[in-house]
């Protein structure tokens, strides 16, 4: 996942809500609502972009790991995380990454036709992100979430889930990017 959250931080929440309202499934996807709100918190946008651009991480999967913990789903199994990765792998490579590459090649503030194309590509990228998140949410077991988990417990669960995801990707964050992941996890599990 890898994610086109790049567009979220540049717009107001009202504009983001307008965009998500265009989709009939927007109200059916609490994961998307969670992600939009989280991405707007201080430091999260930059942290997500650092993880995406410097480590090649699918941010939607990081957000999914955090959302599952925040929603009281606790610690995901390795099989659940592997399944989530498999569900979005082809979509990410064949749809999201090509859209992002083309959008990023177009200059910001370029000639009007180029600028309009860039905006259209951003909308398409966000729509593709929404589809990916809907697929991730649909794949999570629909068993009732545990209620009343403390913020510390949710944070520990999110760290565990993200740790399994990173283990599965083979990516080691190191000292440079570990604070970026901390920023996302702490913002996601804050009361």
C-alpha cells in the first residue's frame, strides 16, 4: 500500500471525505476511514512516505496491521499476514505501482494539461488504494473484536503485527526508519 497516501496530507479532511463519499463502499470500509484520519495526524504522512519510498513497504499493509490492533483484533497470525500480502500483491504490482510511477513523473504545477492528468492519476491511485483496503478488510476474519483493550495493549499488538509483516518482507528497518514506524504505530493506537 505501497500507498498513495501522498495525496491525503495535501488536502483537508473535508476534501478527503468528499473523495471517499464518491465511492458507494466508503461507508462500508472502516479501515479506509481509519487510514484517512490516521494519515492526517502530525508526522504520519512523512513517516508513511519514508517507509514506502526508502524501504519499499506497502503502507496499506502497515496500516492494516495497526487497524487490526486498534479494532481489538489483537495479534494477527503469520498466516493472516501472509494471506493479506498475497491478496494485494498482484494489485500492487500491476495497478498501484504503475499509477504512482506515472503520476510522480509528471511535474507538480506543470502545464495545465499535464497538471490535470496528474490530478486524474492521483484520483485513480486513491481509488485503487481504496480497493486494496477493501480487499484487506474483507480478508480479515469477521469474528467479534475484543473490547476494552488498553492503548498499551493495542500498541503492543500493532508492533507485533508490523514485526511479522516486516519479517515476511525481509526488510530490516534499521535505526534510520524505525522511528517512522514508531510514529505510525503510536498515532494509530492513541486513545
